[in-house]
């Protein structure tokens, strides 16, 4: 009996030893085998070259760590399309028996992706989508119980994503991209997300959370934008202008729901602010600028015809218009009659984001005056509007500064909307204007205006050019009142010329 026990123990020992050796051998050799198989058959099955350092794969625990993986562009290019320091996954081996394939976690560390778009709007990863999109079977087969897939606890850590558009051209990137999600289960269509992004150029961050329904493309979004650099827009502006420099940054705190396919299906609230915008001939000479444009949204719902704003304010706007012997500063930039803009719209309207933004704003605003709209306060504060005419024998310069325009309680239900304008004129003068308009019919309005202390000599460049006779002195005062109903004007005006 004792001898039998000894033999049994030896058998168990050797059996366990063989199992341990077998497991060890599998763990040791499965990683180089996997690396060999991937790099040998990569082009055959993916159409792209794939390289990596020695991975670590444990088939018994379901742990996979792909190290320094690189996927190159199609057609055996030497340009890297996607790379990552690590792709780490944990596969639940125990659930295979229940026909459920589940990754309990997937983490991609320091990914770097290059997205390229050409003039046909084709992207450099379209071939991957086409290759791995399942084709519909021609012959109907007997339905089998489908396999279930769960991908849980997904993370992207410290990513960099680069975008290149080859026709305009445009180059831009974002960095420090962190994305996390609880994941997606086979019986749930909604994918929740949390994200954080930094601008690759200049400063700025975007953080937030949301979700998307993968079946109907409904989405929910809550995002906070902090001083996000908008200088990328300069590359798009060069497509529609002969020259020009642009800079600005964006702040926002918004909450929105909607549908990706249906643009008017949007319901949003929050605050959007564009700061320190400068656009002009070069970095020193602005044609258009402002310190801050703020839009405080109570509810914006185009499909429900609701446009409710707490306030819209523009602080310290600046605009300069210059007239020359041939054209003016704007037509020199954008072409005669905006010809360069029209050509860019026809040729590259599908890839220039400026046109896409303009078209989207047009869609959102097309039913504004037919909807329930309300703006509690509209204001333009401390504006500076400059006009210069170099086409005369002498240069003429005038400016409205500081210009303030304020209107309260603008709504469709209000009987009349009151607007007040006050400004100084440079070199001398003052202007006051009060407008009261019927929001239901813009052909009904009342205007009171008063221009005073305007020196007659300031118009000498025109008088000399067209009459050859200047004025030495004199002050002009103009005031009046207009009552307009159904487009018919009844007015009382008085012109006073002093000294």
C-alpha cells in the first residue's frame, strides 16, 4: 500500500511538472509566434504593414500587451498611419463557454494617428473601413444564435491626433487626448464617454462627457472649452483671401442633445465666447477685431422653433474700411466682388470648414423670425469704426468712437423693440439715434436722430475733389424724426449750419 502511494505521488508530480512546463513553453513561445504571424500576414489581410516589439500574451489569463505597435499607410508606404506605445487588453477566457466574447478592459497608451483628407473628401483610412465592413450574404442561411461581444473599460491615454487636408492645405493637431468609457455591451446601444483634449497649437483645453447611441446616432454632450486657440482658421482663410492673418480663442460651457444626421435636431443651452479676435492685413494691422463676443443661450432648438438668449454682447469691436483709387481693402483681400470667396466655395466648399460653419449657422437660423425668439439684452459696447478714403485729392478720415448700441427685450411677442445708439465722431462731433421697430413687421419703425458739433471743414477732401473750393470753418447740426408705416415715411428734419 505504501509503495502504491509513492507511485501515485510520483505520477501526480510528473503530471503537474509536465503541465507547468507546457504552460511555460506556451507562454514563452506564443508571443514570438504571434509577432511572426502578424508581421508575415499583415499586408495580406489588412493591406498595410504592421510592426511591433515583442508582445506579451498570456492565453490562460487573457492578458495581451502589444508594445510599440506601428501601422503604416496603405500600399507599403513608409509613413506611419497609427502608432502606440502599448495596447493592453484583458480578455475574459471564462466567458467563452457562454458564447460571449468580452474584453474586461482595453487601454491604448500614447497613440499617435495621422488623418489625411484629399480633394475628393477621401480619408486615408477608408480602405480599412471597406476591408473590414462585413458583406451581406447572398444566400440566406439558417439563423444561428449570435455571438455576443462586450468591450468594457476603454481608455485612450495621452494621445496625439494629426489632421492634414492636402488641397487648401491645412495642418493641425490636438494633443494630450484622454478618453475613457465604461464600454459597450452587446445588448446596449449607448456608448458613454469622458474626454479631455489640448490644442496642439497655442493654448486651450476641451473637457467634457457625453454619450452616443450607435443605432440611431442620437447624442448627449456637456463640454467646457477654456481659451482654445482658433488660429487654425487662418489656414482656411488663406483659401478665400489673397492674404491675411487671424487669431482668436474660444471659451464655452454648453450642454446639448441632438442627432448627428439631423442638423436641426439640436437642443442646447450654455455660454459661448470668442475672445481677442484679430483679422487683418498682417499681425500689426487689423481690419476686424474685438475683445469679446459672448452669446448666453437659454435654449436653442431650431426643430422646435425656439431661440431664447439671455444676452448677446460684443465688447470693443473694431472695423476699418479703406477706399482706394482701385477697389478697397476688403476687395483687395477677397477679390473684386468677393470673387476669390466664390471660387473657393465652388472648388473647395466641401473641405473648407469656414463654409461648413456658415452653412450650419444658416440652417440653424433660417426659421429665426418665424419662431419664438427672445433676446433679453443685445449690446455693442465701446466700438471703433474707421473709414478712410484715399481716392480723393486729399485723404479723408472719420471714425465713430466710442460707439454703443443697446437693445432690451427683443422678442416676437413684444409689440415694439427699442434700440439706442450713441457715439462720438472723430475728429469732432456726436451722434444720438433712437430706433423703435415692430418685430412682426420691419416696415413699421420710428427713428429719432441728432448729429451735432460736426465741423464742416472735415468734408474738405470731398469739396476740393469735386468743387475745388474748401470751407474754412462752420459747424453742422442735423436732427429729425421719422415715422414709417408699411414702408411709407413721414419725417421732420432740420439742418443747421453755424458760422
